[in-house]
């Protein structure tokens, strides 16, 4: 059976995320360990993830704006190119025991991740509005197969090995191969997703193409954008902050470094394993309800880390964290895509990702301090509250965050 251009592109974008998953797993599991091993300073726990996320935050918003002008795929290919360079620079830092090069390499990896993850919005906009959550879910499903890299490749590679800086260099260098594969795959995505999205520009409920550029402030005033942005930022920040600290927490529970990849793989399966079901579930239960439900699942999963310290228990908690993110983030991002015209989506999703990465970096840094001072219990409580409070806000505010401002703005604008 011949695939439609949108379906073919979705398959290729999913394959690209399979490759990205390999780089992300190593960066998440060993980013902090690598920086501490090279510098010898244990007090910088949380700095590695923060560098990774802050660099991503700095890169994604300009990347989103550029993608609105030149198309999605040139920007996504640039992300894969950075994914080749970043691990290589980190490997060089390990070989030369240069903390500066490791920091630079982690930053480039972070930028690569957030730029390539613009594939999510690209996937959603290729399909009709009623099927966008399913389209994005299909592309995200590709990343779940990347979870096998942990237990099958990285786990055995690090089993029963001391993690001196020189031992970390080769795995980082080999990680560039994943990005090379993703870059080659990306050249098959044609036509550009932005071109396909214009077919739905005139459908009922779709925002019209603006005759003049619309400011970000005006985008944020649209009904529904506020609470969708809150859910997207919170879900990503909590997921990324906890995920990036999970490896160090596992080591703190006296588990081996090879076991870290079992925990991270369980988390990735939670993030992407059920996305094909989640896409339909989101549309059936309603996007706003799905955002709230996902955040509450994340809160419960984080809180369970107070009692679950074994590999099986941590894997279960991290699976739940990933599943909650999956539900909330798919709903929120799909809503943001639906509330923006094709020429506005890159900026809006880019802003969401930038705020998410800044928030994730803040949580990783503050969580690292909390863990260093009090251990896993206060860290788990902090993460649980961070996910639960925005969910309560979305439930209690009838029009969502920003809804009252939107109505007030609309009333004023309608007066002669």
C-alpha cells in the first residue's frame, strides 16, 4: 500500500527520533557522572543536566523562528549535525580531562536535542486537526525503540567498569554515530511538513494566516494557549529535571552504573511506549483533562521515589513519570499547534520548549542541591509538588491560566 506524503514523513521522523534516543540516553545517564569524573568536584551535582537543558533552551526558540521562515527540515537537520559534534567534543574533553570541553560538548548535545525534538510539532501539523495528537504520537513512538540502546548497548558497555574519564571517551564518541544515522534519514522527509500543513489552513477552527506578523504576546493572549503552555512547560521541566538526576540517585542507592540504563530505559518506555494509545486517548477525554491527568500521574510517580529505591522500584517510578509526561505533553503540544497558524507554530512551540528547558534546568540545579543536602526523599517531594500544583491551577481556573486576561482583552478590543 502506498503511503501518503504525511504518513511517509511521519515514519521517517519517527526513525530520526530512534537515533536521537541513543544520544539522549547517554547524555542523561552519564552527563553528571562525566562532569564530576573529569573535574573531580562532587559539589556540582545538577550542573551537567543544567548545562544540557539551558543550551537547549537558548537554541530552540531561534530554531523555531527560523523554521517558520525556511521550513522545518533544514532546522531539524542542523540539530542532527550538532548531535554529531556535541558527543565528539565531550569525548575530547574526557580524553584531555578538560572540564571546559565537557561543558561545551554537553551544551551542544542539549541544543541538538531540543532542535531535533521540533519534529513533534512538524509531525502534528502534517495531519488534519482531529488527527494531530495521533500523528504526533506515531512519531514519538519511534523513540521507544531507542530504549533498547540502554540495556542492550550501554548497559553491557559500562558493566563492572570503573568510570575514569578515559573510559567515558569512547562511548561518547560512538554516540555521534546515532546522529549521523538521524541526519541521513532526515533527507528523505519531503515535502517539508510546513508545506503539507497549509492544506488545513482553511479548515473550520483553524487560525487564519496572519496578514502581518503576530507578536508572541498576542499569541499568548489567545484562549487556551495559557493553560496549554503551563502544562507543556511543567510536564517537560519535571520530567527532564528528575530524569537527569535519576542516574546519580541510583548510584547514591549503591547501584552499579550499568543499572542506570535499566532505569532510564524504563523511563523512555513510559515516555513513548504507549503513545499510539495516548494520542487517541487525549482526543477522547479532551486535551485539557489529559493535561491535568498527566501532571497528577507525574506527581504520584515522583512521590513514590520516597519508598522505591531498588532498581525495579525506581524503574517503575520512572516509567510512571514518563507516562504522565506523555499524556500531558502530547495534549498540551497538540493544543498549541491547533491554536496557531502554520507560520506561527515554530515560534509558539519554540517558546514553549525554551521555557520548558529553562524550568527543567532550574529544577535540575535546585534538585541537585536538595539531593546533596537531604537525599532522595526531599527531592521526590519537591518534584511531586512541582507537578501537582499546576495541575490544581488548571482544574480550579475555569478558563485555564490566562483565560480571564483573554476575556478582558477581548472585551476591551470589541468596544468602539
